[in-house]
């Protein structure tokens, strides 16, 4: 129940593909839209500013190319930072320092050093930070977490998860281009884009921290694309040893043929001493057949309702963050609630740690003639210590 402030004055930093695909629906067409007033927008692309600003009637004088100027010119309560992963840290830290709360899409940042800096800034400024790992609100993940916590299956031993996208997600030659930047797949990887989802879901369900990480990557399909080739990974198999000797394989990639009947295919299997748990079973939602072909749509993630509203856990996760920001500003979150929401698990420190270890594994790996790269094993605690020094003890006590 929100007894104080009713509407969050929001500034949006980054108005590109992630906003077009997900967040514009949150801001203007969801059950949470009544809690949000988009006061200003910022982007380095004039085309993106023009498209978003025109579509949602943002006055020209409230469209900015520099977020610091936006902070000074417009009265805001919070910002949504929707920049590429590698550019999350600077606007997030600047917003927190300016006394604003922040909502971020996953991952928090692409390095643990930046995640730690963001967390420390949020702690020091007493501002609220929320990270949209939307699979945390996936009904399958929520149910699995509850059942595992209740001890329904015995002791967890091993798990395997996969999340695979159609090639068009990474192909800069596809029309229309999935991401506005033609170099997206060469400057990102399936690890940051997809493994982050699966690693976070695993840790949300189990509560375990990573110990060792080893990755094997494959550069076989993307470099063959024409006329624009991509020097990036088609597929990455990340093996993670978690606390308690639990092993987990996370296979992610974006080279499924575009004829696949679903944009994203995903599954997960958890094996315990006394049972087994299967999640997703490749597809769920509904299947439609039209002149364009067969399509499985994950309507639990986002459903476009007849009245124009958008529902699903893709709205629920960031929407709850918006609600928690309002509760925090109204003084309605208890100390225990704040401690949980500010924990390194909640703020994605360990998820970024898994991904950074996987990238470090590949960067020091052995290259095969067929395009495979066999990475070496990375000690997660050691990498964290190398990046943030003695502060690593805060996260592994």
C-alpha cells in the first residue's frame, strides 16, 4: 500500500531496442504505468530520441543527449538506465550521486568492479537500486525456488540449463535488425546476454554462490555471415561449480536457424538426491499457425491484451522495482526488506561474477582449427579479489 508519493517522476537514459521491445510497454501500457510519469529522456542517438519522443509525446525541450544536463534541467525522482551493459556504471553512479533512485535491466554491469562500485554508491547515498532480472518473476522460477527451499527434492547435485535464440537476434544483415547497433553481437556475447539470465535463475532457485567457472565457446556460424560478418560467439557452454560441490552447465547461443518455431528456446533440469525438477521444457505459452509459419509465443513473459495493455512477468519484475522505489521514498520498507533488496544476490553481483569468469576463461583459452575455443578454469573468488581487493571478503564470508 503506497500511502505517500503516488507517482514516480522518471527520466529514461537510453531509448533504443530494449526500450522498444520491453520498457515502453512498462512506462505507458502496463498496470504499473499509473505509478510512472516519464518526465524526460536521454540518448546519444538523435534518431532514437526523435522516435521515442514523438511516439510518446515527450516535449522537445525534455529530450537530452547528456544525462547530467537532464539531471540539472528536470526535476526527477528516479532514472531508468537502458544503455548497453558496458555503459551501465557511469550513468547509474551519477544518478545515485545526484540523489536519484535507479532501475537497471540485467546485468547490473559487465564487470564485478563496476557492480561493486554501483552497490557501494547506492549504500553510501542511501538511494534505491533495483535490477530487472525478469526471469525472477517467471512463475516456473518462483515455484521452483519455493519447492527447493521446502526440501521437496533432497540435496541438489547437478543442473543443466540452456537458452538459445534465433540467428536473427545477432545477425546485423537481418531486416529489420533486431538491435539498432550493427556491432551488437561482436561487442557482446551469449554469455552477457543469455547466460546472465540462466545463472541468475539458478542462483535465485538455489541460493548458491559460484566457486569455479570454465567456458567453451564456438565461433563457427557468425563469422560466416554476409555481407557483414560477426567476430563473435555463436554458442558458449559455461560449466560452473557452485558451493556444496553442485555442478551446473549453462549452454547459451544465438545461431538457431530463423525457421525455429520460437524466438528463444530454453530448458532447465535440476537433479537432486531424491528427485528431479524440469523447467520450461523448451517452450511454453501458446502456438499459432499463420501464413507466416508456426510460432510459439511466450505469453507468460509478455501478453498484448485486447485493450492495448501489456501483462506478464516481463512487466511484473521491473514494475515491482518501481513499486519498491516508491515504498522506499515513502518510508514503507522495513530494515529487513531493504537488506534483502540490497543483498549482492538481489543486485546481481554473483551473476556478473559468473559471466566475467566465463569471459576470462575464453580470453585465455586454446583456439581450435574449427573455431572452438576451450577456456581454462577460473577461480571465482580469486577473480573477484583481483578486481576489488579486500572488499571481496564482503561477498564471500
